[in-house]
C-alpha cells in the first residue's frame, strides 16, 4: 500500500485507505474484502473503520476484527474470537490460541452474511462489556 502502509488512521481517512486497498487488489480478493466490509458496517452502526498495521481494522469499544489479504485467501481475524459464540462454525483459522479466531475465505467461497453479522455484533457487545468493567 505504498507510503500509507504504516500509517494509523481512523474515520474518513481510514475509509479512503480501505477503499484504495480494495481497488488496488482488483480481483476476487478485493470483491471479498468489500463484501465482508459491507456486512461488518451494516451489522453494527457504531463500528469505526481504522487502518493499522497496513490492514483494515473495524472497532467498537476495541478491535472487532481485521481484514488481511493474502494470495490464497482473505482473513478476517476477530481479536476476541475465542470468547464469541460461533454457532455456524465460521471460524476456521487461528483456532489454537486462547484469544483470537479467524475466518479464511478462499476464492469462490461464499460469505455467510447473516452469521458474519452475528459475530460482529457479538464482538462489539463483548468489547463494550469488557470496557465497562
């Protein structure tokens, strides 16, 4: 992402960096990231877009998830995924840790938008509860 890679931004500036990343990809990964982003934003009106560690980050009272892009998959990493209910079994990566959980989405795989939205809402609620303590 060039010189913007190490920049930490939030709000409109971060949204523009995320827009640029999606456009820069120009393939199934960009479309997948854009679709995941739309679901995340629709699931929680209080979500804040950020750009940290050269990746999109969505936060609500703390990090909800990040959107990393690799050659073979798009990875949505939930910062506190191990504490979240996952009745649809979306988490398929980073399962060995005590905190994070991730969803790896490969080319041609569909996103279960309803289940992803539920995870986003659960993550935001978890963060708010932790922050309230």
